[in-house]
């Protein structure tokens, strides 16, 4: 049965106005649902860099629509698209979907005549988004089988732990790590999610918690360091996270802190799965620790915390002014700590052979 959340989208063209693309401004959640207009391609760069949109698939989709806007609003569209592509690719370094989407859009642009360029790019961006929804649903169906298997072995809820937001807000809809949870919830399985807060940007407490609450899925917010304790006490049945880049050998880069969850899961015999669309696989990279660029972000994200006070969002500093800060946004979990990869084509071992069996054409690269 369809419900309002089935038609949820994180990015769309504004009504009849084909010159404007709209996004949910995720910096405002969970306090306010705000929609932001993207008109110039530079708006797309800002939205990605400042994290109005985030999450690997949505970053790619936003870049795709930004390239369309570059062509739509320029008198010299081919040069403008090239310039936009360069700036968009540099907006955030870790999620490989960004480069993937840009390359796909540039190929679509090359195949189009000058007067059809903008229309062709608009179609391609829309196709990327529509396909992302199908991909998330594919991940959801394969992940659902894992949750069903756990449900069959126990009384009480299936306890899933997740880190960051690999949810509907990180994709076009459904999410990657959350798709199995949403399908399980719809299927009537008793499912409960432990939501890691995910410092410093709090994607867990601000975004994952918001979307689980919107969809009526049982969840509990925990601080980032609680996962190991919960696993020691048998309170986590499965960990499912997303990823920003997965190497051909199955190493996964994801939000900082994911690696520590994988270590704790390994020590406690808790299955640790990573959900990913094939657009997140970097077939050129093999050794994740050596080859995946890790974004370092503004120290202000660590020293300052936003929150709601008397109906207004205020930002406060929590650290001494003289203390130097490191803000590493992602880490790499080696394949040996990953129980399996949940893709749109099925669940596989986190290894070159596992991925190649599902994606033989891409693996030949
Ligand atoms: O910095 P963010 O919020 O873009 O990081 C997002 C994540 O780490 C997600 O887990 C990842 O992009 C997968 S999204 C389906």
C-alpha cells in the first residue's frame, strides 16, 4: 500500500518553472522543513559544500541538476557546463557518486546537439534521480531478507544500529541503510533502530531520527560511543551503515566513527553490513585506507553546536578558543570487518570476487 512517504523526494524541479530546482535544506532539520531554490549552478556547489544536501547519492543528483542549470541559464552553455563540472567535482572529495554523476551528465551533454543540450541534461538528471529510487528499493528488498531472517530467530524487535544518515534524506527516497528498515516496517516486522548521534554534524540525531520519526519507525538516539556497550549486552542484532565510496576489494569509506562500530561489531560477533548503490563503487581503487581521499572540514563544526532555544536556532561554542581542532569527516572500514555488502543486485561478500560476481562488466575495468 502506498503512503505519503512513498512519494517523498529530496530534490525536484520547481512546478512548471524549468529554471529552478528545489531541495530540502537539511541544515534546518529537524527544527524546520525548509525548501531551498537552486537557480544558478553555483547554488548547487554551495548546497553541496555547505551540506544543505549531503549523502553520497543526493550529492551526485544535486551535481547532475546543477549541470542542467548551467546549460539552462547560459548563452554559451557548453563552456558553462564544463566550468560547473570542475567546481562541482571539487565541492566534496570523498563521495564517488559526485564524479560518477558528473561524468554521466557530461556524456549525455556530448551526445546532444547544441539546441537540445539543456533538455538532454534535464532528462538525464531526472533519470539519475528516478534510477536512484529504484536502486534504493532494490537494496531495501535484499536487506529485508536479512532482517526477516533475524526476526524468525527471536522474540521482540529486530535491533538495527546505524551511523550517520544513509536514509531517505541522503538519497532521493528510501535511503540505503534505511531502505531494509522501511520495507521491514511496512511488512509488519517489529524493527527498532539505534541511531548514532554522529558528531560533529549530528546527521543521526538531526536527520535519521527525524525521518524515522516521520515514518513511525521505532528508534532510540544514542551517543556515538554507546554502540560497543549495547553490542556487549546483546542489544544489537545487526549494524547497517551506508558508504560514500567502496573500493573494488570491498573497503568502505563512511562517516567518521563507522570503523569503530565495525571493530566493536567484530569483537562481539554482531553482523556488520554496508548498504550501497553500485554508483558508490570506485572500481579504480583497491586499498581504501591508502587511496580514498578523506575530507577534512571546518573546525567550527566541532567547536560549535547548533540547537533550538526559545523557538530559535542558536549556535554555541563548547570548546576553549585556544584548542586546535581536527575535523576528519570520514574513515575507512577494511573489507575484513564487513560481513556483507547489500547492493541493488543482491548481498555479496565484501571482496573483489564478491563484487565482481554481481557486477562483472564494471569489474573488468
Ligand atoms: O557528510 P555526509 O552527511 O554527506 O555523510 C553521509 C554518509 O556518511 C552516508 O552514510 C553516506 O553518504 C551514504 S548515503 C546513502
